[in-house]
């Protein structure tokens, strides 16, 4: 064997032994034998340095210090999946799919790992960047830490991979490694982690990659993202990335119908207890990429995939008391305070009760009831039912409060709604602080240097009582220094962040104002339609409903908000501070105006063009793309495998259906 081949073989063997020892906690050779092989490789590399692999086991892993994690915007958003917890909901999902794209499709079933979502970018076959999910739109760059994970290739040896691509997966910790490390923490008088997921997540946030390298993490990859579609199906892409050298879970299965999905779920509901890692469910995806594209996305998740969560662990404990929290919108949420109990690896002391009907109608709670608690989706504890056999005689039924626990204002409940609200939005402290905390958040005004605790401190010290007061903190910089809580550097950072926020676009300001039912998407739709705050304030409910995707409930909430004189005064104060209340007009270089005043929907798969390319052609010639079929639509551009539901609706409304060739002919 040549020296090059010897080095290559020893490197591969040692990598596997390293993985077995550190990640699986299941060594297959003795420490002495491992050290001997490592020494042999080191000598060969010194003798033939031209064959040295920078990622060789002989090279030191980790050691770089990350002072702070940089926030990186995802090229493709990292959306979460919709959850389901029973077979009927899966059957309903299957029927929705069939209604949209017909019966000719397959599912890919994958294990749902209980870990930390990660996106890896490769450039010319080398790992260039690793980013956490974050809020789905942007996350923290943790490349230095991820490079210490043995199962993630830093450089691809072979494969017909593109120059640039992203691959996504889940970072996790095997159970034996978790137990070993937690025992070490206990022996060192350190607080143990509650479960492997928390250990993996905490490890990824460490700033010393040498410490990360000492904590054995693993990663399964399951999603390829490229500019140009390389494969026709998800299954093909999984097989390809496996050949490129990525660690892909071998338990995934391609099935032809919902019965195959249910068989897979039933098998793993039992077999999961034999795995070396935790899973909390199964992910089900449509296999064909063109059919995925046809089904599309909601604002939060893809319509072509869903996750099935295994039944949650249930425990019994005592209800100690019911307390109440007031949110930024004034909604009053009851919270059950429980006798501490261990549930799914964590100690639970509180559980959500959602609303008044949950307490008085469904559960009919009494003081000091014994209750059954589950973790909804394995995350949020909730009370499932009451053990009536253990109810103590003479205990009183719990009655929902009728006045705000924070400001004592009488609570209101709108017709048809479950939640009670405190209407005192200008005088109720939790609402005022909550609105300001929402306003400074990353998805809204993204004010660096201001956090939730700082907002609370400034409010309680009478520095700010309204959002607009944030922009007058410049005038009170000297008073801030006297508080003792803030140093000069932190005050300057805060003021710089406040000044930069004045450049945030109107849609961010609109979302930051915290109007009930106006989320990110609705704020964008309102700004795109009305262009200025003055147009929006003057709009009637009927005019609001005429805007795209704005319904009656949103319209009513917006008109009520602007009818309040105190809200209008607040907007004027913000306007005077220099905030943006006019939509940014994006410059579009039109090729022509032949589609001016015309609206289109693109559906199906096309031979010569991608749907994005057709969308660009339409918009560059003055046309508008709609999100759903309605009487406002002028043309449906149809390709192969178009969903039958869209076709049926278009025919019913007598909307012209054209091909991509006919679309282009309209331009000539």
C-alpha cells in the first residue's frame, strides 16, 4: 500500500473510532490501540506532508474563542412544521393533499430528532458557514463550534455536488454520552442538564470551541437546498447527499400512501425506545419536489409536510393555586401553579390554563385538586384532566377573576372569543411594558442595547411610559448614568440602537405598534396597500377589507385602534421623532407595461421555465402576482401537475387558463 493510501485508510479508521468513542460512547478498541494508530498516522504525515489532511485526527480540534455570535439571515427561511397528534389528523392532512394534487404521489417518512436545528452552507465542497434556526428568518453563526462535530464533513471528497448549497439537519447528543457527561457534572458539583436536547443546545452556545469539542455531539442531515433544483424527489436528494459523505439517518422510508405512513409511525412508537438517541415523533413529507412547489407554504410552515408527535408523558400532581398574567394586548391568561413534579426530563412547576372556560367549564377545577399534567408537543406543560377520586371534600370551585390583577380595571370579553381582556391599554403596567418590549424586538424595530429587563427598569424608574418616550432618552442620558445600573458604554449602545431604529421601514413600525391581530404578514399587506399612515388611519372597515388578505376581524381591530385619540397622538409623537410612516417605493425597471393592470397566478410545473422565472417575467412587464384564486384574477398560468382544486375553482369563476407559451405570446 502506498503512503498516500496508508494515510487515507488510517485517517478513515481513526475517524470512525473517534466517533464511536466520543459521540456514541461505545468504543470498539482500547485507548492504547487507538493511541498507537494515532502515533502511526502522525509519523506518516510528518514523513509525507504533501498528503496531510487539514481535518486529520492528529490535528487539534477546537480552541478558537467566539466573542459573540453574528446574526446571519437565512437564504431560505427555516420554517417550522405543523404538528399533529392522532391518526385522524394525519388522514385529514392526506385528504387535503389529494384534493390539491390528486392521488399520484408518495410520502417520505423520517424520524423527528429531539435536537437543535442547523443549516450548513458548503462552498466548493468546503464547510463555509453553520447557522442555527433562530427565529426562522435569521440565526446565530456557530461555524467554529460545528466544525468540532465529528459526523459533519468539513470537506467533501467526492460527489457531483454544486459549487454552493445548503444542507440542513439536527444536532443532538446520544443518550449514553449524555448520561456520562451529566455524571461528570454531578461529580464536579455542577448542575446537571435536564435532557440531551438542553445539553446539545447549551453546548452549541459556548464561546470556547475547545470545550465544545470535549462534548460529543452528532448530527443527522435531511434537507438539501440549492439555487437550481438538482433532483426530482426528496428521496433522490437523500441518497445523493449520503454519497457525498453526509450523515443521513438510515431509518427513513419511502411509502406510497397514508397506510404506509401509519405503519411507520406505529412501528417507531415502540422501537424508538431502542434507539441510542431521543426522537419525539415522525416527519412526513411529499416526495416529489414539483408537487411540494404546487402545494406551497403558509406564513409559518410548508403545506407539503407535517410532523406527528408521539403521545406525551403524563404525570399526576397537586394544584397549589391559579394566578393570572396580563399580556401586551390585554389578554388575561390563567396559570396553574403546581406542586413540583418531574415530567419528560424537566421539573414542572407551572402549566397553562388558556382561558376562563378551561377552568370553569372543561376542567371544573377546585382548590387543591389533583391534576394530570402533560407537555403539549413536549414543550409547554398543560393540565389534561382532574383526578376526581382524589378531590378533597368541601373544597371551593375556582372562579375566574372579573377585574385585572394588575390595574383592577373590569375585564371585558368580546362576543365569540374565549379570552377576557383588560381594556386599560394606556394605564395597565404589564400591557405598557409588554407593548414596548414587543416594539424593540428583533422582528419589529430591532433596537440593540435595549432588552426586556431594561424596558422594565426604565418603566419602573419613570423614564418611559409610552413607546414614543424611548426616543426622548437622549435628553436624559445624564439621569440614566445616575441610576447606577447602566455604564457609559451600555448607554451609548442603547442610544445608538434607538437612533438606528428610525430607519426601519414602515412595515416594521406598523408591526411594532402592537395592534391586535396585526402580525408581521398583515402589517406588510396593510403597508403595501395603503402606502402611508395617514391613508391607513383614514381607511374605513370596508376599505381595509378590500386590501389583500385582510378580514373583518382585522379591519375592526385596526379601525378601533385608530379611533382612539391617544393612539393618534402617540403616532404623531413617533412621526415627530423621525420614524418612517411612508412605504418604501422599490424601484422596478419594467421591460414593458403590457401586463399593467393584469393579475396572474402560476400553478404547476413548466418545461422551459421555473415558476420564479415566470413570476419575474410577469412583474417586469407590469403584472401582479396574486396568492389565491378569486374573481379579481385575470389569468391562471397552468403547467403540468396543477392541483385539481385550483383548476376547478378557476373554471367555476370563468378565469382564462393559459400556458407559459401563451403568456409569452401576449408579450410579442
